[in-house]
C-alpha cells in the first residue's frame, strides 16, 4: 500500500527531521535549539533524541547532539550497490578523459577511494590505491562531497566555489604534479560520494574535463536514484 500524506507517522517524520538538522549543522545542536527549529515541545524532542541515541544514529558532545556512527554504518550497506552501479561509468570516464577515474565516499571526516579505474591506453598515468584515505577538506573528491551538502557557516572558500561551479578542482593537494576534478553524486541534499578524475599536470589541459566529470556524476545519480529502472520497466 502506498502511504498518503495523512497516513505518515508524525513521530518518524520528526525523528528524520532531527537527523537532517544535525546533518546540516556539523558542530551539533542542543535539545533546545532542535525544539525551536522543529517548533516542538522539548519533552517530545528529548524522547526523540533518546530513541535515536539508543540506535547510535546520534551522539552527544557535552550538551550538543551530533550525527552518530550508526548513520555511517547504514551508509556502508549502500557501498556494494554503489560499486556495481558506478564501475561502468568510471570506466567510460577514464577512457574518455585519458585519466584515472575514481569513486570516493565519505567516511566520517575522511574521504576514502572506493574504486579507481586507470585509463586503458595511457602510457603514463597516476595510480591510486583503493581504500586510501585523506581528509574530506583536502583533494577535489572530498571537496566535491562537501560541496554537495547544504551550505554551512564554516565552509572553506574552495567548498563554496565548488558548490557554485558544480565541481571541485585541486592542484597538488594530495600529490605534487597532479590535478584533480570531481563532482558530487547528489542522490539527496547530503552528499556522501563523488566521482572524479586525476591526471598529471598543474593545470587543466582540456577545458571540457569538468563537464565530462559532472555528466558522469549526474549519470551515477540518475542510476542510483532508480530512474533507469523505471525507464526499463516502461518500455
């Protein structure tokens, strides 16, 4: 049965609203601040917080509540589907741009390279180790993930620029003599993954590269959102 608006759970809706608010405020919110934003009594908010905390979906830092590790664990179950869906897109992007293409995911405050596809016909290219990690705020792949999230007061200038442009560009951030371009996979307002390329150089040799990366990220978003499944069924 498909639920109508009148059949939705108000308690569940409020709980999800709490998670979204905490996702938008990396430094956390107090129970009072959450109550004000939800226009809900504090007693109700405290019950929601205790339930979410029991499931490790939120945690506490002094009097402030933040997203918990349970959210990351839930996201980890998406990774097999993410890999299967995005791999052919990465292969096409790598061949099209003659660059190493990568899928990166957010893991806490770090970006992790989940898949790296090397160009099949290039003699010289950068090799990236799958599973390697670096801070989210360093490198085009992590910056792209941050840019795919709602604006926050502490956003760095490169995140703001990437959000406006639709892609992130970094030069020598992780490796001297390397340039990276990445765009977020935006299946929701809170990006947890990005698609990007890295190649040797200190400037873009081809101005069409950002468009190619953004098109690949948009295709990954479409497939992960299930749009292509509906199209196949309707044929």
